[in-house]
C-alpha cells in the first residue's frame, strides 16, 4: 500500500515514547506499534484526531501517499511478504 506512516518521526520530534504516546491517546502500545510500523489497515478519525492533538501536528504530517513504485512502498510490500 502506498500510504506511508510517519508517526515515528513525529514521536521523535516530541521526544515521546510509544508507551507515553499510547497512554496520551488512550490506545494500547501494541496498537500504536501496528500503526507506527505501517501494518494498520485503517485508522479511525477519532484516533487521528487524538494523534494530531497530542503531537500538535496535521494529518499530513503523519500520513503520506507515495506511488506504488516508490522505494518506501516497495520496501513496505517486501516487509509484509
């Protein structure tokens, strides 16, 4: 899938751990990990709202579309295989 999740970048900018972040947005650290690693199949708007509120960012800072042949999309597909 050509949607890249840049959650790790935004967490690093805020110097926030996955555990702290999970508590702040009220989801499990395991679900944050699924999202952060690009394995999520969907994201609720309420979750996206919480992410943006806590990280003080825009949805476009978290989600990025790239073409199917982009190296990041190719690497994500290979990681899923």
